[in-house]
C-alpha cells in the first residue's frame, strides 16, 4: 500500500505491506516531509487520514500492529460518549466531563479525575481522554512515566540472571522467625 499527499510535488509518502501471515501492516518507508499547506476538510476515514492519526504512534512503537490500531481507535471512540465542558480557568486545564449516569471533574494540569482511574493505573481514563481531545492533546503524553515503553526498556536493559527453583535455595540459620 502507498499513501501520498494529494498535493502534486509534496514528498510526503508512506509505503506499507502486509506480513507473511497477512495479520499486520509493516511500514517499509515513511517520508514525513510536507512541503505543502495541509487541508483537513475531508472527514472521510481514508488511508491518508488513518496514516495521519497513527504517525506518532508508529514512530513511538515500531512494531505497532493493525489489530492494535483498531483497539487504539476504539478507546478514543469511547471517550466521545463523554462531553467535556471547560470550567473557565485561565490555563484551560479544568473540565467538567458529562456522561450517562455520572459527571466527573478532570484537571489536566494535575493529571487528576474524580474517577481516580489514572491514580490507580497511571493511564488516563475515558473522561480525561475526552478532555484531552477537546484541547487536541494525546492521551499517551499523560500516562505516568512508569507505564511508558521508555521506562520498561530502562527497567529491563540489564541482564537479569535466572535463579534456580526454591528446592535448591540454601537455608539460612540467621533469619529464622
């Protein structure tokens, strides 16, 4: 598959192909150099639109699969059932988010929501995602640093030596209860 900019002479292009199992798309070439003024008037979900939505995600996670893309779009779609209303703060960070059966208060500056989901998991809830969409920010940028791929890679960058099973452990005489 090839996706190009609709403006003649613009070098922006993405080349992708299906893998041998026909389960995923693999980006072969990506030239992210728009030399044209972009227009976002077309609301149709064509390949250019999908590519533009996934550019940052594919850069951050090179092994991003098409099935992951479906999950990604579904989670963003669920946040559309919630309607954020700006509370008129000067920093444009506090929202009252209205939805079916419940309303929540989201503070993007403090990374808080009254549902407490982010406090428990480190991942923004659907209410926060709705508020983030309102201010055109990515939910991935509001994840706690411990749930990012960078943190995972840093944790496991060193070799972890295997240990034998518990039956092979030496019994210590000094720490008996």
